[in-house]
């Protein structure tokens, strides 16, 4: 029997650590699991995550657990914060370990690599019949960890679970809204990483502020078009999970996806840029999946496709820009965006 108020956070990188620290500071009994037992032991003794969040003093009440079964045993909510490429395999590991009444949440942004499946689809397939929610929105781990004001949103088909999870996180400096458009919330969080590479490339090439604003706006248009085709609600995409995170990631140098774009725009090779960043850069996998989904729905998303082509080395940033600027002149909205298709 799970204890509803107990939280197990899986993934001891920057975002998992920041969320676990936030919940623990809020008085939620919280365990943090990571795959690296040595790093966890070091965190337990120093109360710091030196590699991912240097400078943050972790709350005394936070418990570290390197055994996955022990970490999730009796937890009311299991919150997954591993990179998207590890998401499906952690669900498989969890399936035999969870109590019948444990709910699932995730703060991972991305899709299943190679299939374009949404993370909520993986959860429904591998851990069916449980309350499930995504936590997303404009939230750099470093700022949340430092107690700087932030706002996120928690979406679930189960309104009471969304509310329960939002109140576990909500704090004087951390607003947690709730909603019920899981697909829309996930799409915004995934796509903004790809679009952040585009503005990063433009800024790395020193193309100017007009280019940046143009890319953000036309990127938002791509998010809305794909979202509407997939059944997301436009207001979700215009909210924290879409526009909010798009603006943050396209303009804030704390973004690893933006920093990848900046490096590519300056001529650094992709492998070297990813190595220098030293943390997960979701766009490298997500760009393929955005283009896969767009193709499936007959949509042309030139910025996302351009980012995918640059990431694969199929075109240089200069060629990508030329292709974008050289597209045919046309109305800003050829079809009413919000009209039913
Ligand atoms: N850092 C941030 O500000 C935010 C990150 N996110 C999302 O959270 C997710 C995790 O990102 P970060 O924590 O930032 O990444 P990170 O690079 O800081 O840490 C990744 C963590 O995942 C672990 N990991 C990697 N492969 C694993 C596997 N197979 N099994 C278990 N653990 C594994 C690593 O050991 C590391 O602890 C990403 O989807 C990211 O987009 C969402 C919002 C904010
Ligand atoms: O998702 C994030 C902020 O909301 C973090 O963005 P990056 O993964 O680009 O660093």
C-alpha cells in the first residue's frame, strides 16, 4: 500500500535533483534515485550535487536511494526525470516494482526515439491503469534550485491527481498550475527544444535580433500547426508549456539546446558541442521525431526540418538559413490556424 504523500524522484541529474529538493523543502517525504550509486553516496554525504547543480545546498530531509525497488516501494507518486532516450526502459524496470496504487508523473521532455510516440503513450502501454501526469513549463533547474520565481504546469486526465501533484510542488517561489491537456503540454515541451537550436544557430551566426524574433514567432506557428493536427488545445501551446518554454529556451543561455545552436552557428562540430555541454541535449533526438510526426500528418515545418538537417550534417547552418529565407512569399496564415481541419 503506497503512502500518497511520499514522492520518489527517478533521475539525479539537474532537473531531477532540483525537483526533489523543491518537494523535500515543501515538506514532502522525498527519495531521490539515480543510476550512479557512487554519485548518490557523495550527494548524501556532502548534501550537494557537484556535477549537475553545483552550489545548491540540498535539504537535510532528502533521502538518497540507489536501489530502484527500494526507492519506489510505498511511494504514492513516482516522478521520472531521466532523459527521453532512457524513458521506455525505466518504465519496463518499474512495471514489476510498483505498488498497485502508485501514480506516475514525468518531467522528461521529448518522444520515444525512433517512433515519435509521446511519453504518455509509453506510460499508458507499460504502466496502464494508473493516474499519470506530466510536469512541464519554463523552468531552468539552476534557477528553481536557487529559489528564483518560476511557474510550471501539471497536466493529467485525472484532475485530482494533477491537483495533488501541483500542490506537492507549489511553493512561495514556485507556482504550479494544473490542466488536462497532456498531449499539448508534452508537445510544447518537446518542440521548444528543437526551436531553441534554430534561434541559437541564428544568434551564433550573429544574424541579429529581428532574426531571433522571427524564428521564435514562426517556430510558435509550427508548434501550433502540429499541435492542432495532433489534437492539442491551442491555449495549452500558448501557455507555460508551449510559448512560455519556447521564449525561455530560445532566449536564455542556460538552455543546453540553445547553447548547442549557438555552437553550431559559430562553426563548432555537433559532437564537440554536445561534449562541451556535458548534459542531456534533447533536441538531438527530438528533431527527428518532430519531423516524423509532421510528415505523418502531411505538414511542412521548415524550421524544425532545417534544424534536423543541420543536426544530421545534411546542410550547414548557412545553407539552412538560405533555404529558410528563400522560401516562396506567402500569406502569414494561409489557412485559419484555429479553424477545424
Ligand atoms: N535541466 C532543466 O532545466 C530541465 C530539464 N528538463 C528535462 O528533464 C530531463 C532530464 O534532464 P536533466 O536532468 O536536465 O539532464 P542532466 O543531463 O542534467 O541529467 C541527466 C541524468 O539522467 C541520468 N541518466 C542518463 N541515462 C540514464 C538511464 N539510462 N537511466 C537512468 N538515468 C539516466 C544521468 O545519469 C543524469 O543523472 C530531460 O528530458 C530534460 O529535457 C525539463 C525541465 C527543466
Ligand atoms: O526545459 C528546460 C527549461 O524549461 C531546459 O532547457 P534545456 O534542456 O535546453 O537546457
